[in-house]
């Protein structure tokens, strides 16, 4: 009879084991004088929300089409680096709704001084989101930023600090939080129909194909990690009530090598796992290069019921709901669905996943952006 031989490895010392389990820490800057939490922030109601749209590429043009139809809203200013895009946007609005225009890479600063503007709606490239948002809040404007709002932890903290100092709303245009299945699942959770939610999965599996932009290529050439986490992260955090009744404590990431693009540092497929203080988990996946049908891999596990689907609501319907809720909340002076702490948490995954990957998939402590 053959025998099975087991290989026993020497045990680590207690000191070594403790060191292996200590997550990588990132700095949490102290709250400065003049700042205070903006949880459930309410601001003065705005009878008609004056909107300044910055960035009039594909995303900006689609936003104009939606916003021009919104009740209690008026597009009063437009900004872009391109004269031709500004002219096209004006034609879209029509002569009866003509907006003031600002042209140039730094023209947003002048727009932010326009007294008729209450909300700066940012649809520029990733790298310019934060400078525009900070200028806007410092000028007393609310901001809504396309995804991802920020790419680094320092930028996440800058948005939090500016919102706390100025008492202005800083939200992110994460339309996946308005997907039909997510909204029905969220309602079921709030009605206690699913029991305790213990695990949520999401992601962004979406080959870019021929739609690569220079700034998106540059990000994948320079960084490893989940560079587009918010489509999965937003719905997951809403279901788990993150930074309200629970907090994410640790994150671990693992990736493949870049098989498809030898000029990329970022792996083809990145998987990120998070655990909350209450012992629940979030799983995110990111892949924009491998041949695959678009999916966000939505999966919610409750103690009484689970939900799973790779289908999704058409993007324009989700965006219409998103814009409608944003304008309604500003009009009524109510808290927004997505606050600045959500923005920071959902975007922080990018740098936190990079830190984990570059340190051999070590766990990384997830910062508490509410500093509670």
C-alpha cells in the first residue's frame, strides 16, 4: 500500500505571525480648524438650480441632453477647451436657453465665479476632476463629478477636507447606483426582506476596444490596481450601509500579469476583496482588455435571500434617475444620495489596491474618511 507523505513547514514565530497580519497603514490627516463632518449635509433649498457644465465631450454632451429637460434646473454656463464643442453644445441647448461660455484649460476658474451657477457638473478627463472640484467648492459651489472622481488617496482627502471646510456638496455621478435591480435590492434590504447582507460582489468587466483615450492608456501604463472601481463599489457600499452603520477595515488585491498589452503595468484582471468591521465582505473585479461581454457581476448574498445578475439597466435611464435625484435634492435642500465620504471610499480602492499588489498582496487598512 502506498503511503501519503505530508510536508510540514516550520511554524513562524509569534512575532513573525503578528507582523504578517498587520495591515499596511496609510496616513489619516487630522481635521483642521474650521472643518466639521458633513454627514447628512443639508444646504439651503435652491428654487432653480443653475448648472455649469465643465467638459463637453461625449459624457458632457449626453449630460446636456438630460439636464436641459430637468424641472427646477437650468444650464447657465458651459466650459471646454474646444470652441467647436462649445458651439455644438449651444446648438443643442437652442437660442432660447443659451448659456454663457468659457473656453480654455483653466477657464473653469472663471466659470466658478459666475453668481448664477450653483452646481458645477464635471465631465472632464480623470486627471482634472479634483482641481476643478476644489476650485468650485472654494468658490461656494456644489460639485458633481464624473467617475472616478479621484485616483489617489491624497485627492480623496482633499475632496473631503474641502467639502467639510466649505459645507458644499461633493457628489459623484455614479449612475450604477440607479440601476433597476440595485434599487429594488436596496429597497428589499431596507424592508428586511433579505435578512442580513453578508457579501456583495460587483465589478467592471468591459473591454475598451477602440475607445482608448490617451489619459486612460497612461493610467494603465503607470499604475497597477483597480482603476475603475466605483461601478461595483457604489452599490455594494450602499447595501452594506458603509460609513453609516458599518466601516470597511481591510482590503487585499491580486492581479494577473498584463497578457494583452505588454506596455501596461496594470494586469489584465484585478480582484479585490474587502472585509468590514461587522464581518461582511465585498468582492470587486476589473478587466478592460480581455474579450468579454459587458458585465458588472452584481451578486448580493443575504441570510434569507440572494440576488445575482450580469444584466444591467440601460445607462441613459440610470443617468436620468441620477440627475433627477441630484436636482431634486438640491432644490429641496435635502441630503444627497452620495456624499463626499462615499466619493472618497469608492475611489480609494484604486490606490489601496495598488498598495496591496505592490506589497505582495498584503492586506491594507481602509481609512475612515469620516474620521469618526
